[in-house]
C-alpha cells in the first residue's frame, strides 16, 4: 500500500501492533524491513505477505479471503478468482465491499492482472481470454452482527 514495499508491509503486519501514522512508527517499520531483508529469503517474505495481506474487512491472507469470497481453498481458485483477489489491492476494504454489495468486481484491473499472468506464462492466452469472459461469482457476504 502507498509507498511501502512488500517487505515493509510484512514487517508492519507481523511486528507492529498499532496502526498509527507517525514518523517513529514508519522508522520502526523500515528497521524491521531491513532486518527481514537481511535474514529472510525473498521467496519466504513473499509467502509471508500472501498470508498476512489484507484482502477485505477482517480478511488477512489469501486463505481466509478465498474462503470468504468463493468458499474455496486457494489451490482451487480459478485464474479469474485469483485476479479478483489481486485486484482488491491497494484498497481491499472498499473494493471488496463494492463487489459484494453491487456484484461489480474491479473488472478493468482484473483484466490487466490476467494479461500479466498470461505474459508471465502463468496461464495460457486461451485461459486468459476465457477468464475475461467468465462471470465472477462471489458468495454472499457474511451477515453483520
């Protein structure tokens, strides 16, 4: 989010309890991130990020988000569903709520992500085209208490 790197976001989510926006807090985040970069392989930092990134209100990590939006485990997600989760960033609360309330996913952003997945060889051109044509089906949002 904002100007933070993935490593900074991991440091913030794992090591800092408050959400205050102060210079001291940002410096702590930076110091933790520098130490993470020094001792943790990039692949592991990315894995940590995937497990702590906010993807909706009270939804942290791809596992809980996949379950909440699609009633699926991450390994069962389609390319379209993966693109939806990625498209929620950097505003997961508002984009997730908008998709749940109006049924309108961030389609333009999803299409860019699908193109990137295709260009990187993660999905085939046929799969990308099919995902763009497929209607995204979200499960109903949880009831508010």
